[in-house]
C-alpha cells in the first residue's frame, strides 16, 4: 500500500468516528497543553529572576556571613560598620563598597501608617546598586557620620504614606522616632518577590541606633570589570579571614546566584513537566484501547484486504499510522491551546510565562512517539490476523 493511500484511509477511518477520535485525542491534548504551559511558566520565572538580579546592578559581589549555598541555615552576622572601610582598602576603592542593616518597622506620617522595610545604608548604595533618584538627594557621608535622621523613600512607600502630597522635606516617624524625607527613588519594581519601591533608606548609623544593634547584615562590592571579580573575591575573603579567624564568609557574584536559582527553577520546571506528562501516558493508554476496539470492529475489513493481497506489514502500517495521526493531531491542538494559555497567563496574571521554541517541538515529538509506542500492539494484532478467520467473523 502506498503512503498516500494509507494516509487517506487513516483519515477516512478517523472521520468515520469523529466523536470517538476526539475523545481519544483529549488526553493527548490536555497533556501536551499542560507541558507547554508549565514549561512556559518555568522559563518565564527563570527569565524574570535573571532580569531582577541584573537589575540590581552590574559586576556585583555580595558578601554575607556563613555559607551562601542553598539549604544552609542562616548565620548570625559578625560584620560591623568598620568592615566597610576594611573592604574599601582591600579592593582599593572605598566608594565601591555598600552596606545594609535591615528591619521591618511601623512607619507613620500624619494619620497614615504602614509596616515597611527599613534599610540602614551608607552613601555609596546609589553607586554600587542601580537605584536612581527621582527627586531630592540620597544619603550623604555626613548623614552617616552624624547619625542624621533623614530618609529616602521608594515611590510605593511615599504614595502609601503621603498620597499625592510631595513628601520632600516632610516628617515621618519610624518606630516612634522622627525622620525627615530628603529624596524619592525612581521605580525599580520587585526583586525576588520583594517590592523595592516600598523600602525606606536611612543612614546605617541611625538605623543601628534605631534597631538597637551594632552589626551590619551584608556588604556589597562593585567590581570595575567582570575580569577583576575573581581577584576581588579572594582579596575580600582574605581580609575578612584575617579579621575574623575561624569565621566563614561568602562572596558571591550575580552569575553564581543566577546559576543556583537557575538549577532550582530548572529542576522545578522538569518536575512539573513530568507531572503534566502523566496526562500523555493516560492519553496513550486511551489510544491503545481505542485502536484495539477498532481492530475488533474492522476484523472483516482486515480479512478482505489480506485476501486481496495486502501483506502483514501493510495492515500493521495502516493501523500504526492511524494511532500516530490521532496523537499528532492531538499534539498540534494541545500546542495551540498551550501557547494560547501561556500568552493569556502572561498577559492577565502576575505569573510570568515565556514560550520557548523547544517546548512545543518536544511536546509534539513526544505525542507522536506516544502514538507509535501505544499503537504498535493494536497494529501488530491487526497484522497477525488470519484472513480466513477474519472473513468468517460476524
């Protein structure tokens, strides 16, 4: 039997039982669509995380106490404000070192209040991180030295506490202590699910007094070039090891952070796609079952074809082609639904969705493979039928 004729016969057989064919394809459609959507969400989440990490700034080295590996418990910080100068000397540029101490406090302005993240920082933060000012100014070195009670607000925090009123020069209270607003950040969005526009920055020395601590939580160093990062990491860790013998510190780069997060998100995407692929397995079982029923219903047709000279491989190829056609059409419909659902999710929900070219291709290949795998048994049974016995079947 020629390929074109076999294809025509397969299409006619599927059209003869439209409802049954559609129900058979349903499992494949759902499985392929689920795989495309979940892979798109995983890829979108990975792309968004990469964008957010890059949005912090370029060539950053983040210095934290303890190990920065995923799964390790938190470590109480031994870092202190003097370590800013220590690392400034180690890297040869004091303006490239920023620090932070963080807490969440109740902030009030007039009759409005908000529970807000307060970052105690030094004057180099706008140089090290990507934090452009919308208006006003940032914290200065003299503000840090004199523990001046001044604050720089994110746009979200400013609108929540002051509404449409310009907050520059106005007073707010943080944990009952008055601060004067001196600047407003430009909008930068969220990082790792944290709204950076809702933060309030105050001088690190004023924050230490406000929080009742002497420590700092972390340090950040801006490397002049990507090539200089490994050398700066060694110098930073050597300087800290000399000052804090026996204590462990980590100096991680954006690339290392992205690599770790990428592995986690990649594994999560793979698990979700594997769960969704169970629908393909169920759909394949359905295809096999329906094709076995089709073989039983068309026993006399098979016997007649064999009596007229059809070979065993012709019959096998015919039924296998029908199974592959079922799953392939289901795969195409599933891909279309999956891409449409992914675009809808990305446009109408907070979930990021990015359709990678390889996921529809892989989903279609798997759906066609399911047709081959689950169509072999029915096709082989059809091919092995004895023509005399088949013609006697009622």
